C-alpha cells in the first residue's frame, strides 16, 4: 500500500512516499481502518525531522489524526492522539491498524473529511473552550484572546468562540483578514499580546484566553487577565518556558488551565466529538478553515507548517 514514511538514518530523518509498505507491518491493533482522510498538525511535522523529538519508532508512518472505515464492521470511525503517528503507525497511509480503545465512532452530522478538518487541532480548541466555560467563562464575561490564532488550534478556537457569541480578539503574526472572516472582532500583534515583560501586572484586558504559543506570550496573557479570569494553555510554538510571577494568581485570582488532547480518556473524547458535531461545531468547516492535499503534497505542507506559514487546517486525502 502507499504510505508517507519518516525513517531515521544516522543523524538524519528521510521522509517521503513509499508504494510498497506492507499491511502486515502496521503494528499491533484489533481494528483495521481503511483511511479516507488524515490531517496536518504541527506535531506531524515535528515527527518527520531529526530535532523534533516526537517520533518514538523508525520507520514511522506519521499522522496523529485519521478517519475512515472499520474494515470489519463497515462503520465510519476516527482516531487521534494516544500513540498514533508517534509510537504507532498513523494516518498518512491507505490503511491503519489501531487499538479498539482508541476508536471514536464518527459522530452523526460530520463527514470524515469534516472530522479531519477539525482533527486534533480542532479537538484541542474545543477542549480549551470547555475548560474555560467549566471555569465560569460566558460571552458576557468580556473579551477572549486567542494567541497563535492563524494556526490549526487557534483558527478553530476563533471559529468556535465567535459562533458561541464571544467577543474574540486574535493575536497573530499574519494577515488579519482571514481571522476577521472567522469572526475575530480585532486582530492584535504577537508583541501586543506579549505585553511588557518588565511589569508584574498589566491592564486587565481579557476575561479568558486560549494560548497556543506559551513563553513570553502566555506570560503576557496571564498578566493581562481580568480578576478571576482564566487562560487555557495548550501549545508551545513560542517556547516552553513560562517567565511569570505568582502575582496575577494571588492578587487577581486568575487560573492557568492545562489542556492535553493526547491522553483524554475515551469517554470524554467521544463526548467532546459529539459536541464538535453539535453545539461546538466550527461554522467554517467547509470553506475558509480547511485546505486539501494528498500524500504527494505532504512534504511541502510539513515544511511550511514548521516555518509557521500555514493558516487554518490542511486535510490529507488518502
Ligand atoms: P500551527 O503550526 O498550525 O499553528 C501555530 C501558530 O503559532 C502559527 O500559525 C503562528 O500563528 C504561531 N506561531 C508560530 N511560530 C511562532 C513563534 N515563534 N512565536 C509566536 N507564535 C508563533 O500549530 P497547531 O495549531 O497545530 O498547534 C499549536 C500549538 O499547540 C503547537 O505548539 C502544538 O504542539 C500544540 N498542540 C497541543 C496539543 C495538546 O494536546 N496540548 C494538541 C494540538 C496542538 P500566528 O502567525 O497567527 O501568530
């Protein structure tokens, strides 16, 4: 079968399409999925480069997201996270063999392509929105900031939040037009979101925030939350360090909510997907949010996402 494979050779990782990958080499698992669609996430790109420190097997078929048909039952299914695309062959192939406990039935109202337009990124955006609302955020609370807003997680978060009636401010290093189209009421620069690192607290601007960037930007967001506000932190494209003080926590009672998409228990995961098909559905799934490629186009998209040049989501047609 055809598969996009990343293989370590010495200090290098060689990546590309192969026509002769054996289904018998797909690894352990009790469900064989005929993959229809996958997607491209930042982590997928990291899985194909030597310094990415994501891939745990070699050779590896990357692709942390996949959707297709269970060969045995004929049911449409999706799977993402856990070991997929890092320690177990993932979605960049015509077939994948996965564990049944990783499988989510495709929720009614979403096609396999739409589910992959959402993918891990959109799922993570939804987990961030759920975390913020569980912490008390409502559209009446005030403006919500999304950082790294043009990326997969950020753009889907903007789309979901705007559809739920929030006033969304997007922080981005790119052209504001795309984010305004998704529903952002204002687009600010990364530098504006990062604020003034010399000050322990800044003007209270955000009732809540979804942070895809980490580092100085997350620290600036924490210094600028309203009294009792919260930020859902899910990403590190701007760095893994958090140069913060305790003052916003002890003087403004703000909360830092960690969000992980990889190990969410399957029951919660299935419920989040049910909501992604209904009340958390991103409205721009079929137009501005997604772009399409195939196995032969992957190389280019993986390079671009590492350079921060991709906006929105890219789905992969198998
Ligand atoms: P993308 O590459 O699609 O988007 C990342 C965005 O971050 C870019 O579009 C850019 O947005 C911004 N950015 C890029 N480089 C920098 C930089 N040096 N400084 C500041 N901002 C930068 O990635 P994803 O949306 O797929 O993922 C976003 C982050 O979330 C990643 O760190 C990823 O690893 C993480 N993630 C975590 C998950 C979890 O389970 N916790 C799940 C999924 C993703 P702009 O130009 O608009 O500023």
